[in-house]
């Protein structure tokens, strides 16, 4: 069995650091299905991350998934909103408390 698929993808990714502790990420992708009647999908994500204390971050993310031809009985759009805490491992030496730094 052989499948020949032609599915071009167009998209962008953008990141920005507002401050030393707060950053943003955004991406959007558009997928065309040229093989089966011109269906398409779109994916959009937007997220913020803010450092709360040393290795702890707070994350807030929004996502949108669109499918022009969903499976029968399903909606064509999904919205996602997530939040959570993150841990960063491997703190740089300059960020360690002075009591934990070693002499070079």
C-alpha cells in the first residue's frame, strides 16, 4: 500500500523576553490537504512564562486547534487553556546564592 500525500505547511514562531523574568512564545501553523478535497487545519499557541523564585516559573498557555473536516460527530474547533508551575534544573553558577558558590 502506498500513500502519496501533498500537504504544504505554512507557519510562524515568535518569542519575546519582556524582562529577565518574563517571556512570551507564540506560534501559528496552517496545514493544507491538497489530496482529499481541500481540507485544512490550523494550530495557534500562545504562552507566557514568569519566573517566581529562582528555579520556579508560572506558565500560562492558550491554544486553538481547527480542523475543517473533523471526524463525524465532532466539533471542528478545540480551545485549550492551561496553567501550571515549572521547575528549572541546572541553575547557572551566577544565579546560585553566594553560600553555594565555589571559588574558581
